[in-house]
């Protein structure tokens, strides 16, 4: 779904399925830091930091909703509490 280090300009909502989150350690070896389920979101950090901080891979069949940064920004202007999420 997303790879650590890639440029990110959107966030994702996991609509169906499960996903594994991994990061690379100091020696380049990937290790799992989380498992996501339906309703979880990821990718939001890269919208402010520029690049993906983790790799997220599907565990079996998944469905995601991708929301582009301009859409999130417009929503946050109309509903400031969105920035707290």
C-alpha cells in the first residue's frame, strides 16, 4: 500500500481487511510495529513531514479509501477539530 521513505501526499482509511505496519531499524532490517484493522487510518504523518515513516502491507484482501492532502486541508478549515485527530 505504502512504502517507508516514499513521498506521501495522502492518507488512507482501511475500509476492509487487515494490514501490517513495519519500519526499518538501524541495520536496515524491517520489524513489525503494528497491525491495523477495519477503520484504522495511516499515512497522515507524511502529509506534514513529506515522506512515509513506515511500510504498510495488506494481510490478505483489503480495501482502502485514499484521501488526498488538499481534501483533508479543506475539511480541516471547515471543521478545525479534524486537526486534532
